[in-house]
C-alpha cells in the first residue's frame, strides 16, 4: 500500500512563492514516477509536473519557468517549488504516484491523471491578486 501526504499549501499574494512537499510512504519509493496535479473549483484535474525515477521532468505549459518539481529518494519525498504565483494557480494540489512503465531502466510517466493509482488528500493553494 502506498500512502501520500501533502503539506505546504496556503494563501499568498500574486507574485509570491510556496513550496509543497509530499511524503510517499512506501519501501521502494524510488521505483515510482511521481507527479503533482491540481484541480480548481468547477474544473477537471490537470497535470502540473511529473518526475521520473531518474529525475527527468515534464511540466504543463502553464507552469513552465515558474514551477520546479524535485524528489529526494532517501526521504521518499517529492517537492513542488512554485514561484511567480498567479491567481489562476489557485487550486487544490495533489501529489500522485504510479508504477509507470520502464524505459531503458527508468520508470516514466505522463501528466495524465489516468496513469496514477495512488493519490494524496490534497493541499489548498490560494493566490490573491
């Protein structure tokens, strides 16, 4: 069983920064692809960023250059550093994990929520103008 617990959400003004953390409670956390998703009120869940088992990353166009995903496999933790926040970044943020698929020895995934079977409870991020 894989459990994920997010923290670090809060309220900030436009242009501010927040850093989200997610602890992945599994013995083999390094074998999973990890990701951050978000869901704003009345909208579908969307992928924000993903990081494969080798540290390779992918970002949604809307956050490129502002958000950075990283992972610490020793601590089984994935982070999302969010800079230059905008009101449209307001949403519930979820971390997720997936066994993914292995390509050249690297566990990779995508920004599609359908690929992820393990989810945290979410942490709210609110950005005011």
